[in-house]
């Protein structure tokens, strides 16, 4: 995956444009940030197949709410600011390393004659490395403080895994995995405070939406050998959207 492209583009813009020093925030800059996932949309809907949806809701889930692991993320940023009076505007690219993982399981009721101990339906999701290219618009309060909003495109690695197990019969089950590089949007805002002419501290929040990732868990050979189960596969729609809060240091040139 080449999600570093937004960062490379921002660096190229920074090196190609002359500085217009109207505010303390004008010109090219680079930075490093650390963050924590603030929240994620976690409801995974069961979409199919028709045979799976035809099972009673006591046997299979209508949806599952993922439980997310908290994990730190690291980002590199680069951009260029212009200004008109106190209005500051520009472009910024970033590249973030760090996984956002979620998982859940649903234990269903017994299916007489087929699964006396019921079915366990598992779902796992992961949002991996990602990047964005964003426009920024803000207001400078003197030479020390900048308040800004930002919005743009985002690209990220996503993976979803699904499995259905017949409890008490470990050789009978369904499994599937789907990986993709998804494109979406990101919006947010923050504050930046200048400690000196070149060094600034930043705190911001970004909400990113990569849309929905669908994964199908298909039956293994043992499932296909049971006529009543053949063709009853689990299809889940896994959302990849949420917010992250992060802080960092920028260096202007």
C-alpha cells in the first residue's frame, strides 16, 4: 500500500512554494504526532446470505457491536501555510502507523439435529496504516495561537475476518477474510501554539470515514457435505470509521 503519497505531495508543495511571512504560521513545516483512537463506529450488520438470514435471530446475530482495543498511533505530517491578514490557509499531508482492532462473538441457540450446542459467530476488524491529504483553514490570534479546521481525502489499509463454528464439532465451520485499501474522507480541527518562531505544539481531533468493508465466511468441506447447511454463508458489513485525538510538535522553516 502506498498511503505515504499524501505526505510526499505535501512535501513537494512545501519545497516548491516561496514563503509569504504574513503570520508566524506561514510557510512550510514538518511535524510528528502521537494519538489515541477516541471512538469508532462499531456496529457490524449481518447482511446475508439469504439462508443465513433465514435462521432464527436466536441462532445467528442481526448485528454485533465490536469491542475495540485502545492503541497508540504515530503520525508524520508536512504542509504549507499561506495567509491573508489573520486568515491562515494551506495544505497538509500525513502518514499514520498503528492498528485499530475490534472483535466480538455471538453464541447462538441450539439447532436440533444439526448444532445441538449452537453456533458461535465471530467477527474481527483491523484498520492499519493510513494517510490523508487535507486542506486547512484557520484564524491566527496574534503570533502565538492558531485555531483551524481541516478536511480532505484519506486512504487506509483495512481487514475484516469472520467465522462461524458449530460448537462441539470443531471440524465443521465457516471462515473468510477480506483485505482492501479503502479511500474515504477525513474532517476535524485543532489548535496550534507557537513556542518559538519555528517550533509549535499542536492538539487536534480528526474523524475519518472509510465506509463499509464486507466479508463472507464460507463453509468448509464438512459444511458443504451437509445438505441442510450447504449455501448458508455468513456475510457481514464491517464499518471503518471513527475519530482520533492527537498531539504533536511542528517545525516551521
